[in-house]
């Protein structure tokens, strides 16, 4: 029983970012069917099915992982997003050409 626009599947993933000076990388996602979970786990995940993000902390209050609801875009939303992305790419290409910059130049700047 998912809320409108929310898929019954949620993703439980370790948080990404920097921790203690080292970069954390995302591991492959594990997919589990909601119907395969027991009632206690389903109850735990219920807020995520209603659109809330769940953050799991250890006993010291450090965030260990998060459960993020998955929102399925409609076909119209996907088409609009792709059109917006295409316009952005065209504008970026025009600006880069105007300034004489290449993708290699941009990558180099981002690395520094």
C-alpha cells in the first residue's frame, strides 16, 4: 500500500560523501521485493513508503545508512526532464564554444 506517486520499493543505501578524510563510494544496490520482507521490516519501512526519508544511526548518534523513498516519474515528467536536459546541454555547448573551452578544459578545472 504505497502513497500516490511512491513506489512500494525503497532503497537502503550507505550514505555517500567524505568521512574522516576519506571518500566513501557507493556500493551496488541490493534489490529486495517488499513481499519477501517480514512484517517487522515492512512496519519499519512504512514511513519511507509515505515519502519520508529514514536515517539509521548507531548508538553514538553517527549516521550509518538511510532509506530513501523511490518516486516513479510519469512518462510526461520523464519527457519534460529530458527536454530540459537537452536545452541545458545545448546552452552549455554554446557557452563553451563562445569561450573556446572544451570538455577536457572543464574536467581539468573541476579536478583542481
